[in-house]
C-alpha cells in the first residue's frame, strides 16, 4: 500500500513539474527536444517511424512516442 502511494506521489510530482510522459507537444517543440530539423521529424512521421496526431489541425506528438522513437 505504501509503495503505491509513493508511486502516485511521484507521478503527481512529475506532472506538476511538467515531466509527464503523457504530454502532447508541437512539431517545433519536438525539434527543440530532439535537436533535429522539422524535415527529419516529418520524414519519420511519413515513414511511420514516429507516431503523430493531426486531429486538432496541428501535428502533435506524445512525448513518450518521441522518446521511444529516439531510443529505437
């Protein structure tokens, strides 16, 4: 029980600090985060290597998918 409480507190702390793995970021932020160009990111999306969402009219990336893509 105590371990689960500590895990939840750590998750809350990460969300408050902006380190949540469930964040959605823009193409520009992905470029800043990865130090890669927009064309490289767009190519990865086009090839299906990097998942992105276009539901809002903007290309958005889940930070955990970006991390997964970077780590191979």
